[in-house]
C-alpha cells in the first residue's frame, strides 16, 4: 500500500511539474537511436524484476530526455498539440476502468458518453442526428478509410460481397495534390489501387483547382472509369489551406458523387463563430473526418468519422460474431459499425475537454491561436520574409528572397533553426515542388512573445547566412 502511495504521489508530482514547467525543458532531444538502444539493452534484460517506483522514475526520465516536446510553447510544428489537463486525466481514467466499447453491454456509460459527444458534433457540423452515423476512430487515416469504404458500398453494392474485381468499371476518386497521403494508403487497402486516387492539381492558392477537377472528371467518364467521390480538404496538412467546399458540394450533387470533407485539422474551426465561415459548405458533406488529437488539443489518438448515411456505414462494417453478446434494442454495438473490435474509450478526453472549456472556451482558444498565426505572418513580413500560403488557420508557410535566389536553401536554414535548439518548425513542399518553411501554432502555451522571439532568431540566422556558402 505504501509503495502504491509513493508511486502515485511521484506520478502526480511528475504531471504537475511537466505541465507547469515544460517551457524550461529542452525542446529538442539531443540523442541518437544508438544511445537509446544501448541504454535499453543495458538496463532492461527482463531477467529480473524492477520495482514499479523505480521503473516509473526511469521511464519518466526517458520520456523527458528523448521526446520532441510538442507541449512546449516554442514548438511550431506538425499538427501535434499540447495536451489539456482534462485529456491527461481522462486517459488515466480510461486505463483504470478499461471499458470495452466494441459491445454496448460491456460499457453502457462509456458508449453513451461517446454517442452524446458525437451527436453534439453532428449537430454542430449540420448533419441530421437521426439518420447519421458517428464514431471515434484512431485518427484521420481510419476516418478517411471509413469514408471511402462506405462510399464504395453505396455506389458499388457488389463490392462488399465480391470485391473490386466484380465491378465492370474501375472506380476512381478525386483528391487535390495537397491532400493527405492517407488516401494513397487507402487506395491500396481498399483494392482501388494507387492510380484510382486522382490527384487534382491545385490553383495558385494551393486549393483544389475546380476547373481541373471538372476536366479530369469528364475525361474519366469518357474513358470508362466510374468516378464516385470527391474529397475536399479543410485545412491541408502542408499549408492549412481550405478547398472550395461549396463548389465541390454542388458538383457532387450534380453528378451524384460522394462529397467527403477531410477536416482532420481544420474542422475544429466550426467551434468558433469567427472562424467557422471558412468551413462553409461542410454542412453538405456526405461524410466528414475531424481529429480531436489535432487542434482540439487532446492526446493521441482520437479521430472522428461522421457520415450522413448510417445505412451504408452499417453495410460497410457489418459482421456477425457468435462469440459476442446480443445487441440491446435501441443501442449500437460499435464492432458492427467501425473497423475496430476492441475499442478504447477514445471519446472521454474530448468529452471532458469540451465540458470543461465549453463551446465558447474552445472557440476563444482557436481564435487566439488564429490571431497568433496572424501575428507570426505580420512579424515575418516585417522581417523581409514572404508568406506563401493563404489561410485563416494558424499554419504559416514562408520563404525568403535569399532562399529564392539560392543564397541559402530551406534545408540549410532549417538545420540552423534546429541547431539553435530554441524553436522547432518543419519544412514542406507545396504542390510537391515548392520548398517552404512551415510554422504552425499548436501548443496552447504559445504566446505572442514566443512568436516574436522566433522571428527575431530567424532574422539573425538569415543575417548570418551571408558569410556561409551552401
Ligand atoms: C493528419 C491528417 C490526416 C491523418 O490523420 P491521422 O490522425 O494522422 O491518421 C488526414 N487528413 C489531414 C488533412 C490531416 O492533416
């Protein structure tokens, strides 16, 4: 009993200390795979037991030293958020109770908490509650896969029983060239094939080029393909750019196509009265992907899949299993409407964060981060950088005339930012060819002075780069 007390006290101390003082921890880990592997080999033969108290302390240290800390206020990185305390508590409770959400009778409380939370988002996104389906997923990839599978079942009923080869025509779907790479994996997983995922070029704002879509669609029809879906990305992974959703919605309606909105990151904007206009059109989607583990700032992994047609979701995922208990009238067993069978209580962290902050709290938080994005853009411009992307979301892609004139490369600049150790940003290639630096406001700890200091540091790196040949 005393040991348990000490372990838990230490853990509480650790949570408090990390949560309150993460800005004092080195942001970027200074280590190598070799160092970590050696350490593990030396300390964990698994031949003799280690006391939990000591073990907890060892693991705590490994995670502190060997993590790129997305919680840090000067992490301007990928869509990895700082995690709210509510989310940390939720995950601990989930591990404690370990409810199995695959079958309703095993976890009535957890299943209904998830359902309640998801129905809130169905309403918020403008989908009818009664005939829609909504589920938590491991992430955006699973949600996007669920969308493609469900759409395939709707348009090609024989796909379910007899597979792709039973189809007369090759189905194809359209994503922009800036869409998430998960669609390529999905092409392979569903049997569609890589090539069935058509990459529509983007316009000069990096949005899906609507005229190109129309051209590709009619070419495909002429050539005997069977188009069934268009994906509009709301917040591209590289540039945070939002595709022309209303136009895509109308086009899909006109041609009887499935409109999927991949709002893995940007969907969060729906919570803000000020920002949600950028998602106009999403209320017409047949299905939506929205990740809670991105802008909503809960811990991984937590995605959401919403679909207007519960009928096709049930058809896509139905499976009888004699070893599972019978379904209770008026409830849903998630093993029959989703990919997973054993299901973690993913939704609790979003339920708790939403209940703690409230809609306005979340909306204000997103607006604050969007405003920090605006400050970053403004400071970068003042310092002579050029902003390349156009979005109301706090994702900033930028370059500099020294990069454009080949005096320094983005890679060399990035290396120097990492060597400075105070900030972390990433780089990407827009349209798969235009190299840019990419900074995203993701930590709720980030304040305007972090943004200003970042631009100052960047400025001095650029000035020094005069003397260096690359
Ligand atoms: C991150 C992302 C995904 C994939 O989501 P995961 O949760 O990482 O699986 C899909 N689409 C977009 C636009 C994303 O940014």
